[in-house]
């Protein structure tokens, strides 16, 4: 009897915030690996903000998902069949196989995971793409120096929560922007941020930043964009650095949001602003993971995983992540 695979495909292109009707759960036969490939049974899969852009028609920095195609995304699970010399049946692999029970992947693009070092779920979070993104975006672009003030938007998310802790490890004073009082308490009481504010209940972002950053802002790690970023830019110090990782406040807008024209600040304050993709820094992955692993093991870097059970719950988990109902890294437990 042919074994079957459950998968979630893109059924329609969303207009604004995605809905569960934009996805379809379907059953198809499992495809066996070809030469150089591995077949992985998913244990956990990742939902991330970048996936929203991949749902649009056409390419941005990567091709969009076609209608009827499996939603993209990282996953970690057990190798059940291998035609790649680097993997054997029973190994644990982190792959980019998308939203499905069983996924094919190139062995050359897969990463072997040692379950004895840390829970395998961390390969999708603190010891995976979000962790590397935080490390690269802050250290390679922000260049924080001890004693400086670092502001992080999306501070309680998968990336932002790690950025703030890395900045603290480097001797910086960290101020977060988050979307609830619970998240504010999480980053200040549990993660060691010096201060934070709830942007949903704060009427004047500029006043809040002025109060919490009396010496100005030296490094801004931007995960959200929009009016929050407009306010932070006006508090940047001379020589400040802005690392643009995401713009989640803009992803679901049907009409682009227009903001203040603040480019003159880049002249008068000699600011540097750079957008980045973690894939641009592939040569640094090993170094980043080595350092992040050491910080986790010695207790200087903590992480939270927000886990939803069931492949069929992935669309709801994804939509909830886009609207900020998670703290830390959101994952879906499949098997």
C-alpha cells in the first residue's frame, strides 16, 4: 500500500492579512528520494514573517509560492530514507521542506542535528535561522559597543528577544518595543532588557523613547517598520547604526503606508542604515551557531518556544504570529 503524506498548500493569494481559506490541507502519496536527496518525517516546522511575502505573486528576494504548491518553511525531523552519503536513516535533519508531514530535501542543503546537544526544536529557533539572523544583524551590521543604547522593535519575537540578549551580553543598555504588557514584562524581567514599552497602549512613541533612552539611541534593530521606526530614527545619535531585519507592520497592508521624510537625519547625524538577508552571511553560520550555543549552554542566552500542536493548525499558527499572539519562537509540532 502506498504511504500517504499530508501537506498544506497555498490555495489563494491573500489580500491583506491572510485567512485560513488561503490554505488547503491535502493528501498525496509520499515521494521517495532521488540521488542526493533525503526524505524527512517532520517533527517540528517553523512559521516566520518572511512567509507572508512569499504568498504574493512574483518574486521579491526569492520566488513566490505557486498556487497549489506546498507552503515554504524550515522543518526538523527524522530521516526515514536517504540517498545522500552524509545522512543515514534515523539521523535528525533540519531542512527547508515546508508545511508537510514528509518532505524531500537535498542532502547538500540539509543540516544534521545532534539531539544530545539541545532539543531539536532549537534548530528552528535560537540555534537556527532566527538565532543566526539576530547574531548577524546585530553584530555584523549594528556593531554595538559596550555602554551604548540599543533599541529593538518586535522585542519579544523569535529574533528580537535574542537580539536584545546578545546586546546585553556585549555590555549594552537595551530598550525594547513590544505589543503587550505581558511581553514588556517578559523582556525586562526574564531577558534582562533595561526597559521596554507597549506600543499598543503608548500614545506618544517619541516621548516614551525620550524617557527610556535619555542618552539617545546608538543602534536600532528594526523588525517592524512604520511609525515605531519613524520615532526611533528621530532619537538616533550621531554615528548611529540601523539594522533592518523586517517590516512586519507593513506586510499585510493593501495600500503602502507613507511616513515622514527623515533622510536628512542621515546627513546631519551621519547614520548608517542597512537591510539584510541572513543568507548573505552564509560563511558566518558556523561561527554564529558556535557562539550562540555557548551562550545557551552557560545560561547567558535564554529562549522561549511557543508551540502549537497539529499540522492542520499551521495556518492559524502562522496568522496568529503575524498579529503578534506569540512570545518567542512559534513552532508547530507535527509528529
